[in-house]
C-alpha cells in the first residue's frame, strides 16, 4: 500500500491547489481533487460518486462541481462532473480530459497530470458557468484524502 502523503510532495500539492484557485477564478464551478488508497471493494465510478456526495459536491447551486478522484494503489482515476456541467460538455470532454491526465500519469508525472486536468475543467466551467458578481466559493480549494 502506497503512502498517500508520498504520492505528492507538499510543494506539488500546493501547485495543484493553486491550479484549482486559478481554474475557479473565472467560474462559479467547483473543482476538487481526492486521493485515496483503493476503490477495489467498490466499482470506480460508484466510489467516485460516493466521494462526490461525501465532499458535498452535489450541493453546488448550479450543479457544476467536478471531482478528479485518484485511487493511488490501484493506479486508477476518474473525472466525475455533476449534471449541470455534464449536460453542457458531454462525454467527449471528459474522455479528452482523462486522456490528458493519463498521458502525464503514464510518465509518472502525477502533479502535472492533475494540474492539466484541473485547468481543462476550469476552462470548460468558465465557458458554461462564468463567474458573476456575487458568486462565492462554495467548496474548499484543497486536496482531500481518504
């Protein structure tokens, strides 16, 4: 079992958090990254949905939350978007974003992959859910671990 704390350095985690802040600067959407050891007792998509609910990402006003869920030991990840953003971008967007992250992960560049995924999600969110006067940051800009 890999150590979640060793998957990314503190500096890398800070870079990902800064990417989240940058990506959310121009949108009302919310982006989170969640790391845990394994999803093996639960199918990947179902586990990502459980985490999405646990992090209260389904409580955003416009249903525009995006979760990048990583099961470190399983070497597996999924991007889960709430129904508001999914209805706008469709499956092709998630597939291309997944491919971008995967290309980096295959090279062992986990931080770069997560930053790229966060920034891609942020671009789409800013197009379909641009920041407007009075928008608030509904969820913390941090990496959660389980």
